[in-house]
C-alpha cells in the first residue's frame, strides 16, 4: 500500500514469474537425477529459514525491502548448495548459477525501489 505500490506489485509479479519458471526447470533436473522434492506447504514451512511475514497491510517500501532481504537469504542458501554440488554435478551448479543471477537482479530492483 502507499506510494510505490504499483511499481512494487509489478516487481513482485516478475519475481513470481521467475520462481515459477525456475521451479519447473529445477524439478525436471531433480527427476533426471532420480531425486524427489517434498513441495507440500507444511514441509516447506517446517524447513524454511525465513520468518513469517506480518499479517495485514504493509507499506510498499517495507514490502520491497522485506522481499529483497528474503531473496538475499535464499541466494545465500543456493550458493551453499551450488558450492556443495559443483564438483560432482556441474550441470546442476550451472543451473543454480542462472537462478542466483535472476534472483539477485530481482533483489536489486526491489531494494532500489525501497530507497
């Protein structure tokens, strides 16, 4: 809500589109490696490092800054995973590099809109 709402809304739409696109590619890669992901919401909530979001309306700048921080936390986790698999599975590491780059771009755009 508030000033910047429309711009932040559009930035968040782009984040969602990126997440959907990469989730599909990652899922296909996992199946190629005979791995199964537990994508149930309760499993995700039980293992996330991210705190719960506030309930109710939030200022657009606060939302942009909060989501930028959450993306940064996600990128940190992805870097650790990428580094752990790099020697044994370079294609997966390269896939993660692409996701990291896209997420960093979104975090920058959201952070810039919060200033």
